């Protein structure tokens, strides 16, 4: 009997350097598959895919760790070069039969700035022409509202995104700190569940494939 080939769900993470894109991938995977550190200059110099089985309902996912945006001239990759690399990756993936199932915008849980909105517009509107679902992961919330829920960050800030036309199909307010770090185990476990649930929910949408991309760009 021939074995059925399962096509991986294609997810591209993007965001500025130091927000924890690599750590998000490791949290979803449940093990360290991507190199990560706390350096704001970033540790990812080239787009790197990580493919693994997620659970029984979603057989295979391919998560792309990308170069951090807006490192300036002192970072490992200049801002201009990083944007060029990300745009090239997106266009290449959009032109393949795999397509892109989801964009995952990664930001830190700070005050929303104009740069957050500009990056969203660059990737979602300018490059992907609003044709690929985009979700958001908000990191660094391990100490946010300690007697409540990390998700209160979204309740406080979603309106600012909507006011400027930035809409997301799903969100996850999380911490990427390791479970071994004292005091954060429950929030780390919750963060992993939220990220996996986000992916499962987003995959009800149809991925964006080359036929549609060619039609839009003509």
C-alpha cells in the first residue's frame, strides 16, 4: 500500500530582532530545534525552516524563522538587507505549490508604536497583498498582570491596532521563558497551548498558492 504524503503547513514568522521568534518555534515544538538567545541583534541570519509533527490533528508544520527586521546598521543584518531577504522569501513561497498557510507577526508586549504598524503593512499589505491570513504572537508577558491573565494585554491594546487598520485572524499573548525557570512554569505551559491552538484555528483557512499569486500580480 502506498504511503500518503502529507504536505506541511507553511507558517512564516516575522518581526523585529529580539522578540523571540526562535523561542516561539521551540515552544511550539516542545524542544529546542531553533537556536535562540537574548541578544537584541538577533541570532538568525538566514531564513530557516523547521519541520516537525505537531499533534494528531495537524500532522506536519513547517515554521520559518526569519531574519529580524529593523536591526539598523549595527545588527548582524542591516535593516534594508533584512527586509529584502524577507520579501524574497515571501515571494518565493507564494509562487510555489506549497503556498503560505499563515503569517505570524511576533512582537514584544510593550506600547504599540508606529514601527509595529509599518512592519505589518510591509509584510501583509505590500508584499502579500492582504491575501494570506496573519496572526500575532505577543511575547515577554511573563510578569504582565501577575494576578490575572497575560491575555489582558490584548484587551488593552487591540483597539490601537484596529484604529490603524491592523487586523489579525488570531492572537496569542505569551511568555517564551523555559519551564525550568522558577515561577513561570504554568504561564509557559499556557503559552504553548495558546500557540498550538492558534495554529490549529488558523488552518481552517485555505493556504495561499501560486495560482492565486500569479492572478493577483498580473
